C-alpha cells in the first residue's frame, strides 16, 4: 500500500472476492472434513481449505487424488449425503481455494492441470498495517474490490486451459516425489545409468533388480518405475516388435528418441551395453 489509507486492490482480492459473492456461499474446511461421510461443504459455491497439508508421507498423492473430482469436471455432478436423508446429486460447480504455510503441502504430478500454485514472500503483517488494512475494508474496500472484479473483462478466459506454471508449483512437484522416483527420474532425464541409451524395454523385474542397488531406503516396485517414466516424460511405445525380432517387448523411450522406428527401437534395446574397463 501507499500512504496511510490507500491499499493496492490486489492485496485485498481474496477476502473481497468472498464478500462480493456473499459469505453465505463460502465454507472453510479442514482437509479431513472433505473426506468425511457427508458432503455438506459441497453445497457451497466456494470451498476454502486452510492449512492444506497431507496427513502423512504414507498417503502421498492420496489427498490430491481425493480432490481431483471436486476441483475440475468431470464428474459433472457430486453426491451430497445428509444424515437421515437420501443422497442427492448437485452440479459440480464449486471453486476450490487453499492456503498453506507448508512448502510441500500436497503431492502433485508433473502432468497436473488442476492447480494454480502461487507463493508469497511477504513478511508477517505488522499490527499497525493490519489496522490500516481492516479499516480500509470497513470504509468501502470490500465493495471497491468486488466492483473491480465484476467490471473485469473475462470474455476470453478459457477455463479448460492449463494453469500458469510457477516456480512454486515446480518445487512442489519435485518435493512430492519419493527418493526412489527422484533417483530414477534424474537418470531418465539425463539418460544416464541403465537409461543411457534413451531406450529401454522389459521385462521390468530385471531392470528393477539392477536399479535397487542404488536405492537403499525404498523397495522398488513396477508401479514406482511406471510413475517415474511418466514424470520424466518418457514415451510409452507399447509392445514393440520388428521383422527381425518378432517377440514383443514393452518399450519406453526418451522424447528425443520418439522418431525412431520399431526396428531401431528393438535393435537399441537388444544391443549390449558397452562396458569400459578402468585400469
């Protein structure tokens, strides 16, 4: 803000947005409440989560998966269950907003298209500044910002577009990964170790056994390997065979190798890795 009574409109956007649509349409929830048996919160137009945080590392991505259906459609309808009444369906039109003080509040995949993540480095507001802010709200600030939002031209807004990518979201995605995923993704992206050819094929249990030697804290499984391929951007070429090699093998490749023919892909994974002898 500048001066004693003037504040930037953007500083007041969230709370004034709630005021502009009517606070009766806004519900503040803890994340564990949205996983409950009922669904009263779904009857509101805006659902706010304060202190968004996954319960434990063992439930990694469980919260993100739980919120997927609420954040974006499909599903086009959500089920509301009231105690003692029959469940009923409502249109999926809720707007979800979450706040957190945790740098890795929720585990997101690199391909996530639902969350817009914004980080503020603003320090804790001093008491005098807070008094000015709330005073400005009460003297017409709520209506000023609500009016600004109503006048804003959103005719060209595309609700289906991918949210803006931010450094904060990239950091959240990176911190969401297990040690095993991070280890494999780094090798896949840089084409090092077992992934040095940029092309690799099953059977996957043999690859997992070789990779396990570099990962001592986590037991590797096929599902973790497949998730790492997805996060690293490697392309699933499916079951690949050629005229010379008629047995099918499941093949993944680095994006730079996507142009290769099936024959070249099969030859690449059949060729033995050259071992260098260090004297």
